[in-house]
């Protein structure tokens, strides 16, 4: 019989996590999870390895991806694509575009840090990345290791986070185009960690989610490590009102998010039935 808990939001070394895809799967098994989705940023490079390990371990698995879409500062809009076909040409074009956006941005970050007297190189960042996606958490880990900051959080606050002197944004897709590409690759799109939209009030949040639903958004992430009890309750009710799927996950990155553990999101577990409903939605989308 399946165990009751799952994690639908985690990252591996294919993007900015610190565990290889197979290691993330093995950790999920060790944590007693019954299902997992790997959702690396802008890439599906870890999907095949994770899927093979999940099959070997008897863990239910959904391929996923996390995409950053256009949204007004100071908020951020991330979309999770579930059930995607990693070999789909539309998805391959998408990931190539997203990675190119990162590659155009990253040298600007390094140049600004060097200008500020923070001595770090693109080569160090590439070596830290392990895969094709070079994310800021990897750079933050280098800054911590070299003694420029005392923690990854301080690296973001002082140097490379929103509003910090060495922050540069990357090119992003419109929400409409991101959702279209997830659908074209056989998947369904879910709004990740809605709290990061930084809406001014609940009415604004509902308008944004309704607009995304009209673009074929299928669900919202109700449980997340950034969501407290009141926030979870609010998003749960919002999903019910708008007829959206509910998902949840830890947003695990390994040691790049030291206070986040796989399978636990701010002290909460994600129920198994959310995975089953999501899997049914993916199967239905594949037939449409």
C-alpha cells in the first residue's frame, strides 16, 4: 500500500541543487515518501536519471520543470510544469531559450562582483554548477566558501538577490507562452509558491490566479516551505473556489537551502491524494 506523503517540488544538480537526481530519489525513499516530482529550473536534464532510479526503487514519479515567467518587480512568478515529455521538441527549444537567458546574464553578475572587490570567476561558477544550468544559489555557495559572506542568505541579501548591487535579471517568457509550452510538451502548469508574487491583497492575488487559469493554468502550489498555516489555508480555499488542482512541495535544494528538507514544507506534509489528482490531470491532458 502506498505511503501517504509526497514531494512535488525539488531540485537536483541538473539545476541548482546539491544532490544528483538519483540521490534525490534515494533520499525520498529514505524519507518514506510514496511519490516525487523533480522540478529543476529551466532544464529536464535530470529527468531520465531520476525516473530510472524511481522505477528501480518503486517510487511513483512525475517529470517536472520550474520556469520563471515575466512579472512586475518586486514579485516573481514561477510555473511548475508536470508530466512533461522531456524529448518534446517544443520543450527542448524552451529549455535552450531559458538557459541562453541565464548565460547572457551571468557574466554581468561576475563582472559587477569583481568591480566590488569580490573575486570570483565564471570558471568557478561553472565548476560549482555540475550541469547546464548555472543558478545564483551555486554562486552564493562559492561566496560563502570564500568567506565573503557567512551564509547563502547573506550572499543574496548583500550581493546577488533582488535589489542587491550585483543582481541582474534574466530574460523570461510571458506567463501565456510558458503555459503554452508546458501544454505543448504534454504537461500541465501549476503556479509555484504564490506568496512570491508579493500581492498587495487577496483580491489582487485572486485576479492574477484567475487570469492565469484563463491561460490554462491547472493548479496552484498550496503547501510550500515559504507558506505558513494561514497562507496554506488561504491558498487551499482559493484553489477550491477556482476549481484548480492543489500541489505542494518542499522546494528542496540540498545544502543550497540549508533549512529545507525533502518531504517537509514548513513543518507540513503534502498528502498523497494530491499526487494522484495531478497524475490524472496529466493523463487527461495527454489525451486532449
